[in-house]
C-alpha cells in the first residue's frame, strides 16, 4: 500500500483495516509462530485513533485472548490513560509482532521483517498523530537505532513509519513500571505530556515518502495456501468474526 492507495474516509479506512486483520488472521509467514500461537493478536481499539501504542509481542495471556495488553500491564496502561482523560477505547494498541514467540523468546529478525508490513499498514490506515512505543524493543525497531528507552523516553520526535509521518513519543513499558515506583513515576510524568502532544496539529505528510515494501508472499511450508488461498480465507474471516477485531 502506498500513501496514494489509502482510503479517504474514516469508515473506509476502518473497513480496510478489517481486511488487513483478516489477512493477518490467516498469516503463516513465520511457520514456528503460526504453528504454536493460539491467536493472532492483531491489535485493538479505535480504528481512527489519534494515539497509538506499540509494544513488542504478545505474551501468554494476549495469545490466549487474542487481545494485546490484557494483564497487569494493560490495567496500568488503562489507569494512566484515565489520569490524562483518555480511555482504552480512544486509542489503538498493537505490537510489532502479531504472534507470540514460544516461551516468550525474543522475536527473530526474520519474524520482525515478516510482520513489519502489518504494522505499517495499521499506521497508514489508523493515521495516528502520536505513536507511543512501549519500552526498548519497539522504540529501537521503529527508530532503526540502538539508542535505548532510558535516554529517549518522554521526548517527541517526528518519524516516518511506513507512509506516515507521526510524532513518536517513546515511554517505558508499563510491565517494567509495575514493580518499580521510580519508573512508574517517570511513566506517569511522560503520560502528562500526551494531552499537549495530541492537541498539536497532525504532522505534515510529505508527498515524497517512499511506499513500504509489500508484504512477502506467503510461501511457508505447512500452510499450503498461496496468496489466492489467503485472500479467500481472509474474506471469510472478516465475514465470520467481525467482533474479534475489538475495534470501537
Ligand atoms: S508475519 Fe506476523 S502475523 Fe504472520 S506469522 Fe509472522 S508474526 Fe504472525
């Protein structure tokens, strides 16, 4: 998808996001993840959100329920959102990787590359003004730089993500702040900047941005489904399971 292919209205973008969800739902690009996951954790929330959170990868509870940030870290995220006048249904929450790595191992470089297109298309269709990366992993990945979250948290910068320019605002991962009061205080202070960031106009979108690489074709062993088979499954998944999207 290039910038010129993105639908105009919020309703059209939401429908397009459902199609991306359905495609991810049937995705087998990472054979190990596809064979061990219980659910594809696509992301959930407002399909027209100004604020998007991006974490690393689903954990056991997320894999079980198919929804990101459902445990204690999710509760803390909701509490901090509430403190700045927002609720979960106002934002969209996703991960860089849509399937749980077995045993919570680190995602492999190829898995990250395989899944990058889904994340980029989410950003292109949701069109957030602000993206909060949660913790080191997502921050380093989106910035394509090794600088860690301790140095970067709480500082907004303009960044190209796929075909969009967004305000990137890295913050500590809520899971890291759960048992460390000092980190929680820092996270809370960073959250307090969010209303001002969201009140700013959307970053200007330059015409010259290169479109992202298209998703690789699904050729992994075991799926038996080429691109056509995936498309058919994707359509039926959309029709059969619209509520699983968790889109408000
Ligand atoms: S590319 Fe993403 S959705 Fe597809 S199998 Fe890999 S992690 Fe899952």
